[in-house]
């Protein structure tokens, strides 16, 4: 039987709040209870019921546990907005924490910990102290977690009041659940502190391993996760630990299994006996396979982890490839991951079966999945030399089906196969040429052109084929143009006859005179000069032997893999990114006095510098400057905040990726007015103002259209020309019809690295906008570099110094801004931090203040910044060091705007 | 860090918040808007269950007409989070008496808030066992068939039981008649190529148990699995005689089973929770007895006609029979007209799923009914890509049959009061994903 609470949602008469107020003060208990339920219902649907605070709190002193819980729930939600009134609740809390009923004692402490109001926190300490020593394990286990809550609010208080010691005592508690929660709390505190608080000794290890057998499934997860940080002294100890943990693999809870796997993998690194290792691998395989019969979401997590595990220990699942065969009804995200693992497990032994599967998938409905299946065949060919021929046979069969995107995908992978096995499979070129007309995707075209150029001497009509592409030369995307240029030169060198000679003239002319792409032009000039001065040298350059490629796509480098394996079952293992790449939270630990001297190399530091120095998450990796290998991964979530979704969806960004932008979103027009880019006088009455902005790690083009014409305007579309950062719209522009005299604003999500222009970096962004009523409007905008500053640009001080030293002096560039005054330092720092330019340290030099910052742009390029100024006096000197000095001018432009504001 | 959640939201399909509970301060209260805007309202929905938006990550699951969304901003334990959701839903279902949907949530929101407060603290999952929680979270609308105590008055030692070593069973249970029901439920998963060779085949089985036992009984279960039997004969130093033995690829157990003991002695011993629960799950890939063979021939005759012939053979004992057999044979979208002949059961064309659906209510062993159909297609002008044939799918249930050959050899019950127990065992095999490519 179920309840009938839904009635509490249905009071929407006028004066609802006064009515509730009256009911809350009713003399009848039941009525009060009902009223509180209504308040909670209103709170749930998002109504503001904070004005009832006093009335609700008055109901707190009750014998009725259900009512009490509701009031507490209300308090958790609203205490922060009413800190002064929240104090009214303290007395009841303190009283409840001494109630004879352990449920109420625990409830009081649990709730108090959730209320983040300083005044309440002060009163929490005494009850917490009592509860940590309570006779009842239920109260103790609740108090243990409460210490972690308090640490999050006020770390100093926890340390001063000795709660950490009490918490450590709880590890030896006789109740397994208390132990488990104490371990969870300590592990969390340790993670947020830079001092050793929870050190794993062999003594604690033994205690925890014992508790492991008795605690709840979740407790086992807490303990296993904490234990995975333990470094065994030698192989013997590691073997002992593993022996105690192995039984957990049989647990029905997937989180327990994955945490046990994590722990075993960690210890296995130390174990030297190959027998033991082989045996462990054998034991881990079945539980991992069993995870694939869980809910699809859990399967997904398991598959992402298995992907990591087989990279380190390929033998574990070497014989289980069949379990990764896709079921017809698997969700797409499960299928994609299974495919990836199938490629990793493919071997000479099972390739025939695998190919049959891939071929089957290549005829399914979902386009992205089909593409990935075709690509998988190619990757297997590159990986397994002996199977390459069979792979090609399958690809040719697929080409014969004549499904357009299958053909294109196949041609792309066949080009790679040619690279891997030169002079082996060229006999199939004729078949490929049959599909020439159907190619419409740039990557497929470029691949086909490469093949024609590379094998020009074996294709009788190579010149005709290339000529057919040349007709559309000016319209092609840059990399097709580059490919065409090179292919024509190759053709000419191989067959220096009249036809190719004419073609080369046309191409060189097109690529030097007609284009504004500097990269294309440069390459064309080089070829031109080579050909005209020394054709033999040209041959050596253009027809040089190419290094053989291998399939390294989606392989992680070993140190990153180590880190990810230590994070099995967590988000990090799902994203295939180290935690600091997506966890932006700054640690809350308050600076301790002794920290003040720490690292005073750059002068006297300030507290902000400390939190910056301690801010990054534990094991400091080189991730600050190394582009994550993960960016090349088909990470389903956006890889880094600014980068586009890499290639889960194939290459048709924009086809399946169109973000919908609500037009009525108030965010766009609010804030400072946008700069006018197309004045109404130029736009025949249409005025466009726009600016690039960054919000929540995503770049948007904030646009405002004002219609000063006499007719309604609709059918707005937008297009961006190639630019340095390859900025392009992530989806179509969503603007409704704009009536005369009105305006509409929108936030258009942008993607980067889509449509890159070559040559020196430039901040120019050329935009074209059209609508159904007017001609196309072109206007120019400036790309402010700071919209690319990523959220993960914060550097540790040590890392900063190291990076600064490691860069050659030639990478240091300085610029003066004589006109800029820094008035309020705090405000300036805040403003810079808001644009992801992170303050690291400050020092005094004579009367000048020197500030150090770090920032990072996509692809992991860091900027180390030094600003020198005298506060309140005009003149700022900016020195930067970066591996990419060519973007310095853009950077200075950005800094200037930021400082001017 | 095994934190599983900073906030939990329950949304309906429109994106309205039904329940929200913030456990940590590191995510804003408006995070649900980001989820609505960047996932629910885009094509991203359903493409990946773990997503990052800005500084927060979202994990979501859809259960009937409700989305359960977990938000975190730290490197949380995703496996833990999803498992928590699954278990929480099971818990709610056991409280509401079955259904978990938007209506059930609205009707029980007070209860859900109370439970959410209890089962997770600061993002760390706590005890989620329904049996124990029902001891002290007793909202109206809850009728536990086993509790006769008045509501609103918690059992005095509830807290000890929540945290106790046997955190899934309460003390002091008394039944007049002590009974145990065992259900062995197997799902056969099959993927067969069009040529009739088995591409993938496995059985996932579970043993469901219903216990009505007094006191704190110790149970021991014996199966005809190879390793268990070998161990047993080692201990008794004489061979145990029994017919067929089977090899389990993997077993997982309910938390009540002593895993360390299973690891060393290979015996399944446990103190069961009261009432119904899933004791264990197992998986078998070798020596699977497929209950059905499907032999399809589908011929495309020109561009507008398809000839379908499907023969289904039951390969279990002639005295047994399967129930609820459904065979779904895919046909192209542009199907215009169909005509059938079946030797058993009934068939019809279902345009919503583009399938010929052939149903046989009772299907005896060792028979082979056939379906032959003719399908006419609307001829389309546009030269579309050729029809990609989805696999034939089959549903069935075969009582008293296990595809794995698993048998319960014994179930022993010890309790200090020494009562007698009656044990009931049932077997049933169902179709998991039973697919035949054609």
C-alpha cells in the first residue's frame, strides 16, 4: 500500500504562506504535522518558504520523530539563508543530542553537521564530542561522519578540539560500521589536507582487513578504497594482503568488486612470482565479466575500467573476447565501449570471429556505431599484420554495399593501412576509385587524394582523377587543399608529362595567389621553388620514404595509466583523465602558521598563495603542461571544458551534437552591453552586437539582434570563417522571428579546433550572418584570448617555478602598458581569477609589487605571467613565459582588456 | 574517495523536481537546471550516463518515468553511486509495495526524504537493507507483513541491528511453521549467426530465496557444481556420488554469505535476511543446454516481396513444456501486407516494432512448429540502402528446466532451538537476450 502525500502538493490558493503560517501555529498536533509536510512539498517544487522559518522551528520540540525529521530537513535547506534565526534551533539540537533515544541523538548530530552556519557550528562541538564516545554504535557511526562535515566547514576547529584523535580511536572500535565510517571520514580529511593525518601503517592495515569481513557492503568499499593507498613493504606482504582481499571479488555489489580489483592491481605491481600473478589474473576475470550483466549504466562504468585494466594486464581477459560482443539492444554507449575493448583484445587467434562481428555491426542502423565498426576493422589491420589481408577483404565487401558513410570511413582507414604496409595491397585501388564520386566528407576526400598521389604511377588515369578534384579546389577545406597540392606535385614528379604539368600550374597558382591561407601558400611556394631550382631535390623531399605507423590511438601513456588504475571505479577512471583535470574545487584547509614560511623563494607569500600552492590535488603530476592523452580518447563527456567532443560522434560535429539554446534565456542580454559589431546603419536596420564569453567551462558567442527595420526578420543563420582557434558554432543559431522594433539575444555554444586557419595567431574572427529577408552581413570580431583560459590552469607554486626554469629565456616576452593603473589589488585578482587567470604569489621589489599568475589554454599550453606595477600609479609591466611565444601578442591584448576593466 | 553523491535529484520526464536532497555543499542548488539544459533537452540524453558540465559531473539513470540524477564535484566513486541508486530504488519499491514511478514518489515524498536522510550521510551510503530500516522508519502506508508491532515506536535495539555484524536480519523472529522457498531462475543469453553457429551463449542464473525461519538460523547450501563437490569429497575423503556436475564461471553472493569461508571451503553458508532476497548469482558458459533452436530462412524476392520461413525446435524433454513463447521476426519498415501460416500458436504483424510476432502459449518439448509468411512491401522510389536485418528475438519460460543443469543438492538449516524446516525448490529457465541473426 502506498501513501497519499501527493495531496500536500495541491494547495495553491492565494495567500498560501499566511495560511500555512496559521496551520503551523495550530494547537493540534496533526494539523501542525500536515502543515510542515506542505511546507516541505512547497520547498521541493522550488517555492521559497523561508519566511516561515520561525514557525517551522517552533514545531521542532516534539515527541513525534517523523515531524522532527521534517523540521530538520527544512532547517538543512534554509538555515543558511536565515543564520540569525537558525540560532533558535540550537537549544533543541543540544537537548536532542542528549536524548535517551539513540536515533534522536544521532539525528541531532547528523543534522547539525549539515547546517553550515558558524554560530551553530560552535555549539556542535560539545555534542559531537559526547557522541563520538556514545555507548550506542549507531550514534558513533553518525558522529564519525560528522567530524568530516565539520572539517569541511572549519578544519581548524576540528584539529584544535582533538576530534581527529577521537576519530582515529574509532578505527579500533568493536563495531564494524563505526570503523568503516571513521575510515571514510579520515580518508576524506586526509585528501583535503596537506599534513599527514591518516597514515596507513601495517598495524591499521591488519585492523582494517579484519573489519572488512564484517562490515556492510558500503563499509567494505570505504575500507578497500582507503587501503588501496597502502604501499606494501615487499612482495610477501603484498601477497598476504591480496589473499585477504580476493574473496571480495565474489561480492554481489559492483562497487565492492571494483574496489577489490583496484586494490589487487595495486599490490600486484609488487608481486614478483609469475605464478601468483597469473593466478590472480585468472581470479579477476570472471568477476569483471559478471559486471557486464548488471544495469547498463554500471556496465558502462565497468567497461571504461576494463579498458584501463586490459591496457595494463592484457592477459586477464584475453580469452573472454566473446563477452564483449554487442547485443542488439545494448545502449549505444555500451556498444561503443565494447567495440573499443574488442579492438584491444583482438589477436591472431580470434580475429576471424571479431571480423565477422565488426562486419555485422557495420550494417546496423546507428551511423556513429557503424563508422566506429568500420574504423575498428582498419585498426585491427594495422595492429595484426597477419590478419591485415582478411581485414581488407571485409572492408572491400563493405564498400560494395555502397552505403555512403561506410565507403568514406573505409577509405579513411585503408589509407592508414597503406601507410602501415606499403606496396602490399595496392591492387585494391581500382575498387576504391569506383567510389570516387560519392565522397563528400573532407577527411575521406583527403585520404583518397593522398592514395592517388602516393600511387600515381600505378593508376593509369591518376591525372584525370585528380583533375576532377581540382575543379572545386577553391571551395575545399584547408586539409583537402593541402592534400591536393601535394598529390599533384607527386603526380608531376612521377609522370612529368604535359597534363600534369598544366595541372601543377593551376594548383600552384590557386595555392599561392588565390588563397589567403598562409599555410597552403607557404607549402606551395616551397614546392614551386624546389621544382624550379632542383627537381631531383624535390623528388627527395616529396617522394621520401615515410615512417611506418602503428595503431596507437586510444592508448594511454604509462604514467597516466598508473594514475587512472589507482582511481578505478571513480570518475577519473570513467573520464580517463586524472582527477585534477576535472575537479576544480580548491581545498578548504585553512593555512596554518608554519605554512607561511613554506616556499618563500619568491619573497613573502600571502595566504592566497598558500591555498594555491596546496590547492592542486595530491600526487602532483606533470599534467600542468602535458596535453592529456585523454584528449585523443573518445571521451563521451567533453574532454576539456573548451575542447569539442572529440570523436564519439564520428566527425560530424554539429550533426548530432547540436546544443539547443533557449532564446528566452535572460543571461544573454544581461550584464554589460555587448559591443556593437554591425551598426544598424550598415545592416539596413539590423543591428548586431556580440561578444565571446566563457561560462562553466564552455565558450559561448553571446549575440543580440535588434530589428530596426520595418519587417519581421527570421531564419537567422550564422557562419564563422576559419580562424586561429578553429572556433565554430556547436549547433545552429536558434533565434525566433524578431518583430520590428524588438530584439532577441542568444548564447550560441561554440566549439574549438574545428576549422582552423594556419599561419601566425590572429585574434580576427570573421562572422557572417544571414536571415531570410536581408543579404548576408559580414562583420569582424576580436577573439579575446582569455575565453580560452581553462578552469584547470591553476599551477602549484613548485610546478610554476619548475616550468618557469624549464622554458628557455627566448620564450620570455615582455610588454609595457603605460596607461593602466591597478587600484584595488583584491578586485583585480578576483577579476583575473574569474577569467581563469590564477594568482600564485606576490612579492615586493623596491616599491613595486610583483604578481605571479598562471593560465592555460586548450591543448595544455600554459602561460606563466609576471605583472609588475606600483599600486595606484600608472604603468604595468607584463612578462610572460610560454611554450607558445607566438601567441604572446594575443595574450597581451587579453591582459590589457582584463586590466582595463 | 568513496563519496558517491553531493546531491540527488528525482525528476520526472519533463524535468520537474520531485525530490531533491543536497548532501554536500560543493554543488549549487541550481545544478538541476544545468542537467535539464545540457542533457535532458538535447540529443545527449541517453548517449552517455556519466557527463561533465562545467565543474560538476552528473550520473543519471532512468527508472520507469523518473530520472534519478546524482551530482558531484569531486572525483567520486561512480560504481558506488550507481549501485546506490539501484539499491535505493529496490528499497523504495519494497516500501511502496512494488511500483516506483512519479506517482509513487509524489505519494510518499515524506517517507523518501526520511529514507534518503537515513541511507546516505554526507554522500556516503549507509545501511540500505529494507528489513532493518523497516524496524525504525515506519511511515504510514507501510505494511510489512512480518511486523506486528505498533508504528511510531521504534524497536529499542534497532540501532544495534543497523550497525551490527548481521546488519540484515533482526532478532527475535518467530514463525509457527518454518519454511524456505528456493527459486532457481536462469536466463539464457544466445547470439546465433544466420548459419546456425553459436556466437555467444551463456546462462546467468540467480537463486532467489524466501525465508520464514525463526531465530538466527545458520544455513548451508549445496549445489552440483564441480569445485564445491571436489572440495567436499576431499574433506570427506570419499567421492560424493552424483550425476552431472557443472562448472560455474563466476558466482557472486548476497552480503549475508560468508565470503572468506566460501573462498577456503567452497561452501555457501549464511544467516539469511527475513523474507525475500537474492542469495546468489552465477554465470555459466560451458555445456549450456539451449531449450530452443531457431531455423530461419528469409528470402527477398525482388524489391517488394519477402518470403519468411521460420522453424522453431524445442530440444528439452517431451514431458516438459515452455510457456509464453514469443518469437519476433523483423520485417522492413515499409511493410504493406502480410499473410501467415503457422502450425501452432498465433501470429500477427506489429507495425509499431516492425516485427511479425508469433506467440505460442504452451510449447511442448520435442516439437517443431513452423511459420511461413509472405510480406509485401510498398515500393519506394528513392533508392534507399538495403534493409539491415535486425536479429530474430525470442522470449520464453521453461519451468522445471535449467539450461545450465544446476541442481540443489541440499539445504541445511541449523538453529539452536533445533526446529524442523520445510524446503521447497523450483526451477525455471527464461530467455535473456535470445537472438538469432538472419
